[in-house]
């Protein structure tokens, strides 16, 4: 039997790349967790008063129009929003890129599993990969959901 992680084994190499990318994403999320500015958490009164109307949690995605209209209808809120963006653009960009990486990673992981299921990798299925020690370890690592743990650490 051919070595699962051999250079000429696309199934093993793609799985190995996914795990490596997952580790890189986790590392960046852990770095970001250590540098979240206190203002993002609105922990003190002055931050709450100043930025409370322009910073929101994930409820934004359910009521985006409401939040956007509130800011767009007030020149003061527009100024605060712009000020916040200018002061924190670097960290905001890092967070955006990290979450974009998580999204792309999840799409690629789902595509890999679909390819396994559809027989794209000749003679390989999820079941056959689980019978190979290296494949089982890598798939189990993916199933341990380390990205979810990191995301919970940040929020």
C-alpha cells in the first residue's frame, strides 16, 4: 500500500495541508485573543458612552439594517464610527482576515470531505482514510474542533 502522506498521494497531502492551515488559523486567533483592545469589550463607562452605539455584537447580523440606519441617520454616530475605524483599522483588518481564513478553511474542509464522499480520490473514502493511522489521526484532529475553542476564547 502506498504511504498516505507521500508526495504523490493527493488525498493525504490535501488532508495534511488542511490540518496545517487549521493550525495557522488557530495560531493567529490565539495571537489576536491576546491583543483585543479593551474598548472592543466596552468594559468601562466612558467607552460604553462613546462607542456603545457604534459597536455591537453578533446580533448585528440579524438586524444589520437597523444598526446601519441608526448610524447613517446621526452625524455624531457617523463621526464616532469613523473615529473608531481610524483608530483601530489595523486590528480590525487582522480580525477580518482571521475570520475570512476561518470561513475559507471551513469551505475547503467541507469540499475535501465531499470529494472523499464522491470518490474524487481513487480508492479512498472517509472510511478507508480512518483505517490508515495517519489519516485517522489527521481526521480526528479536524473533528476535535480546535477552531471553535479558539473562537470561544476571543468572544
